[in-house]
């Protein structure tokens, strides 16, 4: 979920007549993306809007829906410019087809920034030709016509026609150059910024099948897949003959794996049965001898010991150097030093990994809850040695992604098993599979030393980071005159990947926690200390994209919203933090208390964010921020993946606790709508809440949290 370094869009539209008349509008788009989202694609047809003579308006939702709300927010953008009511529109989930729809993925909070202008143009161009069709029908100037609620009106003659009645004529109108299509003045928006319920809400509440786990196809068998508990281990032998004889079992297949990538087809044993229950029960009698490989020698204790050794030595790599941090530290009136640690954590998606695949006559049809459909298709194509054109991929709704489903290991497993048994197969992981074969949030060790002058001003900073790949533009680079950011590598065999607000979700904890320590050492108010830091003191480089004015705005906003500085109830504390993540600027205040038994209670969180000039769907925006804060607090309080002899210790939610309803808390959300392009919301609210919580704990108890999870550190 790393943001692409650049993107641009060239678009034009074409219209074709539908069978029986009507209008089909598509957009040709070219979007340049950096890894991991794939290479630049050629301009291709993307059909987004369909209007039939009977007045039915259908808008395609191009990107995977994982609860982040793009299934309604992206079509809302088209709907706004098209000038139709939301109630008049039907939304359909598109197939995975980048030749038609352009780049499709869910990650990096990129759906809005990558599609906002393009989707506006699609809606505006569709409206343009409908107006032109009415002008042609009535032989009047198009400038005399207005649109509203899917109707074109000529006020002077009191005539009007619905879009459905105009659709066939509109299909004959030449398309304008998109650059010349007039877009609405945002002040005249009637839909964007409103609170719109999710298009799938009713289906979810009533239990309608939407998710990958719900897929059923005729003749479908069910599969489980046993992999080595040590990452990368291989099958030596298994009692397959015994398992084949068990009730309901149809096939037992030893999979040797393809390649060595931990996100590809790994070795294991697949059990295919007439029901998932029978496959699961048979698995209990499966006995496998494994070649566990070198990772069996690794553990959490080993990683911590190696990190301590590396932190005691000179770093391996300098990422950024401004001024002379060593000299500033040597001449400081006061120095502050601390080491922060955050562990591997699992995505713990409530819907375990699953995929349904049907191999027939050399072709594959796949139903998958994937965030990255095109790379998933390529992985299957490369692994099975078939053409991508032989694969049809249906994107199901995703029961929680958070970055886990950027990897498609479960998809290639299902595809391989289906081909082996020549039947449609649903592969469903257990919760234990899900926790023990994840691609975890990378752990990180940050050793930081700061220099304060006689007035308490921060004049020097040195960071030495192990495991995490901190970028040169990360704050507080450029805001401390003498700054050094250094990295050292610690190779290991644990599979890692992006987790909601990747990088930022750990980096913010370390940096904002340490800034709090510096404020206390300087005898300054932690919020004002942060405001005082938000003045650049080093010229900007290409790596520097952090806007101090925007961050100052949200920090001042949350100060005022939270009543910062006012007296607190006994035993309560407030903590503050901010972070720039995935183009979003967020500052947050947490009010918390700690019981005599060491139990943390979060009483309230205040959030102020700046994601640009337009909030597409206010309901979805608030939901994303609230969910991000709850997700972050949940991770901070109790989530940790530990490794012993190369295998994950935790197996289910009794050992990996998620936040319970009784532990939840109100989150007050406010936005500053600044004059900047709109950006996404899936990630940026999460990072600040973790250090704001640990800083609140310090304010309440005087105990500093430098290691996650908080767990029983306060008992």
C-alpha cells in the first residue's frame, strides 16, 4: 500500500448504442503507477455508465470494496456530475478487467485521488451529450437547457425529457474533448459531501451473499490446505492414503509449491471433500513430515537480540543527514534518549482468506476477495502456465482487507487445487491458518536521541532504525536543524506485508511518543511544543512533501475541539499526536485513564483531518476515521505476533485479542476542507491514535510506554 511516486491521466470518451437503444459511456484512461501496483497500461475502454430507454441508470464500481466505501463513493462522483439523484442509480461491481476499467485495486488510500477528476469527467461528459441530444430533439441551443434529477428541461418552452428518453439519440452525438467538458462548481454540489449509506448495507444486514466466503457454484467441492508451520518449509511425506479413506474426502493432493516467494504457491497438502466440515475433520488426522528449513532457527527473542546488537553499532545506511546531529548532541544543554519497539501484527480479517476456482476446458473462473485483482490474475497465470486471457476473475466484497489481500496466495492455492482435481473448489482457511500464515506488519526498533538547547528548543535528532524502512522525507526531517536518519537491516524469514497505514502505523508511535518525551524534558506543553516545531529550518528536497501549514491547521483544530489544557477528572490524562500519512494530515487527542489493575480505558478521541477540498461521502468518511482509531487502539492494547522456532505462537482470538464492544469509545471527527485535491481516508486516521493513547497514559500515570502492545505493562 505504498503510494505511487507519480500519476497522470489522459482520458477521452466514446459512446455506443446498446441492443434496443440506449447509452453506454466509457472512459479511456492511462494511469502511470509505480510498484507495487504494476506497470503502466495502454489506453483501453472502461465502461462506467449505462442508460437504457426505460430510464434505468447503472454506474459501475470499478475498485474492490473492502469496507472502505468506494463502491458508493466513486459512483457518487459520476452521479454528481451526471445530475441524477442517488436513488435513481443502480450500482454494479465491475469484473476484474483492467482493459475495460483501468487500474483496479484497493490500497494506499488511492481510489479518491486517482479517480476523482476522471470520474467527474465521465459524469460531466455523459450529461453533455444528453443535453446535446435534447437540444437536437427540440432544435434549441444547448445553453438554454438545464438538468436535474435525470431530466433535461427547456424552461422557455416548458418542455422536459428524461435521460432514458434521450439515451438513444445521445448515442449518436459526437463526444467532446474531455478537457473542454465543463465541470460543476463545487459550490453547486448536491450529492458530494452528503451522508450516503453503503449500497450493500441492506444486503449485509439481512445476510445476503456478497463475500467470497458466500460463493456457491454448481458441483463445488470444498478444500483446506495444510502448510508447514515454519515459513517456507516443504513436505517430506504425508499419510495421504489414510486421509483419502475418510468420510467425504474426494482428493488429497501434495503440492510441491512453485518458486520460493512466500506470497506465491507454497508447499503443502490439500484435502478436498464434499463439505468444508468433512475436509476440516479429515485434516485433523493428516500427518505430515516437514523439512522446516533455516527459518526454524529464528524467534522473537532472536530478533530482539540481533536488533540490540545492531543498535549498539554504527548504522549500515544513512537515509538523511541535515546539519551535524553528532555535534548538536555533544553540545546540548540536555539530551533525551529512548528506544521504541513495535511487534509483528496480523491483519486478522474477520473473513478468513478464501477463494473459489473452477478449472474447465483449460480455462479458469475465479471468485476472490482480493485487493489486487490484476496481480492475482498474473500470479495464477504465471504459476499455472496459462494465458491471463483464460482467467475470468470476479471481485467479491471483501470481509476486511487492511492490506492482507494485496497478497494473493490463497487465490493461487485455490486455482492450483481446482486444476488438480478438475472440479470447482472453494478453498477456505481456518482462523488458525489466517493468523499463522499471514503477511505481517513489519516489526520495528527505533533508537532516538535528541538535543535540547538551554531554552528547551529541539536542535538535534538522531534516529537509528532496525527492520522498518523509514523514508528520507519522514517527519521530523527538515524541521530539526541537525538531523540524522539511519537504518540497519535485519534479514529474517517471516513474511511481511502492508497493513493499514503501512510504515506510518509504527513510525508514528515511535516519533510522536519520543517528541512527547522531548516536550516533557523541555518543560513545555506537548501540544504547543509540536506547534513550535512546525517551522521548516532546512531547505526542501524532492523527498519532502510534508506541508507544515496544513498540519498546523489540524493540530490547532484538535486543540480547540478537545478542550486541550482544561482541567481533567482525577486519574485521567490527555495525549496528542499527529502524522502525515497517505496524503492525509491528521491530529488526534485521546483522553484515557488506567485502573489500579492496570486496565486502560479510552474515554474519548478527538480527530481533525485535512484530506482536501471535497469529502465525497461524509458518512463513509466519518466511518473510516472512527474505524481507523478503533483499529489503532485495538492493536496498541493487545495485539502481537510472536515467533518461536520459526512458527507463530498465536493461533486464535483468545491469544490475539481484538477490541470488544465494551472497550470501545466515542470518536469525534472534524474535517478542514482545504483548497487541495481530495485524497483518501482508509489509512491516515490510524497512525496518530496510537501515540496519542500512549501519551495520554503518560499524562494520567507518569509511566511512559515505549513498547507495544501495552498489555500488562501498567499492572
